[in-house]
């Protein structure tokens, strides 16, 4: 990889991982616009590390409380943060299950092997799930905070997160959509989405790391740079989204998803 490719991929991945606009759609679009080849497994691992570190830093107070809750749970005390930590772990199971199925059946590799189909899939999903985000943001009561989370809603959001394994869905987008449908305020839906993403992103990074080890991929200076840039862009994206949702709706992201989907579908069908 050259320097420009590292910068673009790390920044795009870092930003689109957390904004509800579909990282897979952008990562599909970049090679068509630039002609770059795949960045490699080692870069994928370190980009995930940078994204995970950004969540841990931005939500450090919540992460500390969750860690304390896990310690309480291990000691048999079911405190509020112990319950929330348990909910997050349980809500991660659907994504793990679907991920294993997709991996074992070769579905993900099959999609990647057919760029035209992948672009159509991502394009349609960008539009469909963008419409669902708009609908969820416009209807129903919006009174709940993360402290009101219960196992039922957490599991529903967990199943929504599993759908993000389908390219074009957006992990943050679909979990925020589910949270809004369930009555959570915008900042609280986004907050739970990011906390729920900790084990999911860590798990995805671990799987990719094991694949990189099997393939003998090394961690070069360029890959460390990708991790650092991913951390910075991810942190900026999280801060931007959390500030924005306190002031306005998700409409700008919905409009952007429609535009992205239209571009991808135009490229795929033409």
C-alpha cells in the first residue's frame, strides 16, 4: 500500500464505521474510483483496533462502569451496570451466530467474488435501511434513556445488529434504528449502539487477526499508521454524531444513504 491509500482507507473506514451511512458501501466504491487493490488482512486488523480504541476513549466513563458491573456480576451482585453489561453480552450473541453461519457457508466470500452483485446489494440496502432509519426517527414516543434498557429491547437491538453483517446495512445505522423504534432518545440510542459495538468490533478484529496470523501477514509501519488514522477519524466521527443527534434528526444521514445507494445502483446496472 502507498501512503495515500493508507490515509484514504483508514479515514473512510474510521468515519463510516460509526456514522449510520454504511462502511461497506464506501469500501466498495473506493476501488472503483481509484483502482486500488485490497489493503490486506493486517491493515484490516489494525483499522479495527483503531476503531475499538476510539469507542473505549470516548465512552471511557461508561466503559469503566461496565467493567465495574462485570466485576460485580462475577461476585454475584446484579447491580444496574452489571445488568447492562450482561444485556450487551447477550445482545451480541445473534451477530456471532449469524457471523458463524455466513462464514461457514462461504456467503461473504461469494458476495465479494461478484462485485456487480455486491454493489447492487449494498446500493439497495443503503436505500431501504436509510428509509427505515427515517421512519424510526419520525414516529413513536422518544422518552427512554440507556438506564431504562431491559433484556427484551436489548435482544431486539442485538438481532438488528446481526443484520449489519449483510453489506450495506450499517451496524450503527440499524442498531440506532431499532433503538428509536423501541422509544429511546436519539443520543441514548446512539450511546447504546456504540457500547454494543465494543464486543462486536473486538470479535471481528480478533477473527481477522487470526486469519492474518494464518496467512503470515506482518504488521508494518504503514499498518500502524492505518491504526492511528482509524483511531483519529473514528473518534471524530463518534464525537460528531453524538453532538449532532442532540440538536437535529438523522435526516442528513438518510439523504446521504439515498445518494450513495443511487450512485452504487447506477454503477452496478450500467
